C-alpha cells in the first residue's frame, strides 16, 4: 500500500507541473533492473519519465492480464489524459471508480480532468469524494483542492 501512496504523490506532482518525485514507486525490494521490476512499476517509471505511449503499451498488457485492477485503470486514464485523449481518459477513470469508488488517485485525476474540460461542479464532486475518503486530509485531496482554487482564481470565480 505504501507504493500506492508514493505513486499517487509522484503522479500528483507530475500532474501539476512539478518534477516527478525521484523516490521510487519501485520500492526497496528490487535492484532496479527490468528483470526484477513488475510491469506496473515499469509503467510508473515510464509515466514519471513522461513516456506515455510506452507506458500505455505496458498498461494495456497489464489490464488484459489482470482486468479489474483500479490502479492500472487509473494509470491508463492518466496516460491517455496526458496524451490529450480526453474521452478515453474519462472512460478509464470511471472504470476505476466503478471498481473502487473511493480510489484516491482516480478521484483526484478525474477531478483535474473535469477542470481541464471546464466542469467545475463535477470537479468539486470528486473533491467531495476525497473529503469523505480521507477526512483528516490526504495528498490527493490537497492537490485537487489546490487545483480547484487555482481554477477559480484563473476564471474570476
């Protein structure tokens, strides 16, 4: 589960334009070679390197081999979003949330995508889900809250 939080942080930072976290989503149990890393860790590395097309190849295979994995679906949504494939990204985020309605990453990233498409109310709904999922606060909640505040400011709301 710790890897999920590291991944979420790294992707959140990348999503708002900051450099991705250097600490590894790969964890401490690998030596960093392709032979020892999982496909998911490889996909995370590719996303952190902004190699979204290559990440998609890995993620599509993972999704085919392990359908119903909300983390993989979320990453598929993220990669498609970064490539400008809005409708496909929406579909993957929604699929992830069908499986795991309180998936922190999918709620955050779907909220950010709603902001990108000018749907503030829907982004705020995603923030509401994050408030319910982590009432004491969490990075995904903070990131989406900050993105909503920046959106409001930029649009004079």
